[in-house]
C-alpha cells in the first residue's frame, strides 16, 4: 500500500487541492483509495463529505491526532494524506516516517520558494528520506503561464537539488471541483483534457 503525503510548511500553496485531485485520479482508475486529513482545518474531510455518491468512492480518515495514524487502512491500495503545516510536530514527523512519496506544492513566488527550500532541507534530513525509502516530488502549483517567475522557480529549486516534477495551472475549475466534492479526473471531457495531462508526471512518479 502506498502512502502519499502532501505537505509544506508554507500556507496557501494548494496542498488540499493536490491531495483531493490526486485521490480522485487514483480512485477513478479503480484503486481503493482513502484521503487522510492530518490538517487541523480538516478541509479534505469536508470535501469527502460533499463528494457525490455517483463518483468513485474515496474514504475519509481523520488523522489529525498521532494516535489515529494507521486506522482503517486494511484493504486499501493507496492513502493520500493532506499533511499538517511544518515539521515541528510529532504528527508531521510520524507521517513523513510512514510515507512512500512526499509531494511538496510550491507557488511561483520568491517568498514561497525560499520558505519551501528550508522545508525541503528539513525533510531531507529525516532518516527515512535520507536513506531513500521515501521520494520527494516538488510540484509547481497554481501556475500562471504568463508569469516570468516560473522559470526562475524551477531554476532555483533545481540548483538546490529539488527539480520540479510538474506544473499545475491556476484554473477556476479547481475551485468549482473543491466546492462540489469532485476532481478533474471525475470528468473525461475534452475541455479538461489539458488539465488532466499536467498530472501525468506526478501519477507516473507515485506509481513507481
């Protein structure tokens, strides 16, 4: 069973958007998936409650307390974890120690990538990551194609040893899906084809 942790100490990076849409992508192809919420705001759990029954089922798990980690995981193919902010709490350290993949969303802003670099350096020092038992994947999130900072973001992170895996565009569709309890992979229409294509490098990475 894969445990995919979505985490960053920098708020507003779109952590829950990545977590919910990744869970949908895995569930839509027939996997038994749970979405574990370890963030005190419980946005992912609220999203699960709004999810229409006609779409692929995704179980919601409340992992906001360290004692609840690992509950109700039997028979699952994958767990996507909407992680807490920061590395200081024992909860965050426990989740990272359990993860097979760690996804770190970052915005194309100097304020965001400087904070994220410190966070990535902190993750890299954790034993499980240092020994290569968990892979870190950096996702450029809420990207505006016209922004000149995207290339600078990717260059800065690559120079520090954290290449950007994929770019996820800033689209109104994500906000609509968040409100409806759905994701971009629930609908296979031509209009969202380009949006779904941006996720393929990420899906390939968590499959290996």
